[in-house]
C-alpha cells in the first residue's frame, strides 16, 4: 500500500551537495525555526567524504530524508525528517532501515545518534527500530531557549 499522499512508491536516492538548496527548504519545513540548517551548511556537510544521505521521492516529490556520517566501524544518524503531510506512514522507519542496511554493507557494526529528550515521536521511532538509550549529553541543544538534553541512542548491527 502506498503511504497516504504518495503518488508512487517512495524510492531512495543518494543525496549530493548539489541537492543542498531544496534540502534546506525541506529541512525548514520539518524543523523548528531555531533548528534549521542553511543550504551552505548542508552543502559543505554533503561534500565531506564521510557523509552520506538519502531522500525518499514519490515521483519527483521529496517526502523524507536522512543524513549520516561514518568513521571506521561506526556510523551516526545526523538528522532525519519526514515532511509533515507524509508523517506516520512508515517513511522514517524505511529511511532508518535502509540507512542501517547500507551501513551494514559498508562494514559498520554500530549506529548512534543524538535526539532531544523531549522529541517523543523520534524517541518512539528509534526505540521501535531497536535503538537503546546509552547516555545523556546535558544541554546539548543550546540553540533552543532553555537548553535541552540529548539522549545518545545506539543500535548494534
Ligand atoms: C520523527 C519523525 C522523523 C517520524 O517520521 P514518520 O515518517 O512520521 O515516522 P514513521 O511513520 O516511520 O513512524 C514509525 C514509528 O515511529 C513512532 N512514531 C512516529 N511518529 C510518532 C508520533 N508522532 N508519536 C508517537 N510515536 C511516533 C511510532 O512507533 C511509529 O510506528 P506506528 O505508526 O506503527 O505507531 C517525524 O515526526 C519528523 O520528521 N519530525 C520532525 C523532525 C525530527 O524531529 N527528526 C528527528 C531528529 S532526531
């Protein structure tokens, strides 16, 4: 069954630095104003050889994306979002599963991420996919009024 609002099954495509412009617009649609990433930051992130990312496209319309980076046997999910109109249709779960499969094929054996302790949808998602809380980074999200702690979550592949 197609996710609601998708006109075709979402297809994963690798993100490149040249995607930074529209990716910044998509990021702004998904995140609070104080946590937006400008196109210049996204372009330089994607130019890093250790970085990788994917976007799910329904026809040509982006519905969700994931960005990560790897070092040795470990990879990090740096950010992840589903467009509001497409949420709760399994898109983020597919992105994370594909990310883990890709990392496993690259020889990684551990995925970690940081998530704001008050981001209950994301924590529920990661827990459902087998991530476990490993620690806390106090006041990690400083750009938000009243700094928020991050949970460090880990999944062994
Ligand atoms: C968190 C986010 C990526 C989830 O995307 P999504 O495509 O809606 O997630 P999925 O449909 O794949 O959800 C999979 C599971 O995650 C959990 N989940 C997702 N959204 C949830 C919500 N709002 N409340 C509770 N659980 C939620 C559920 O267990 C869900 O399974 P279910 O629908 O069978 O109950 C999305 O809400 C988002 O883009 N938020 C803004 C950006 C953000 O916070 N990104 C995370 C940064 S770490």
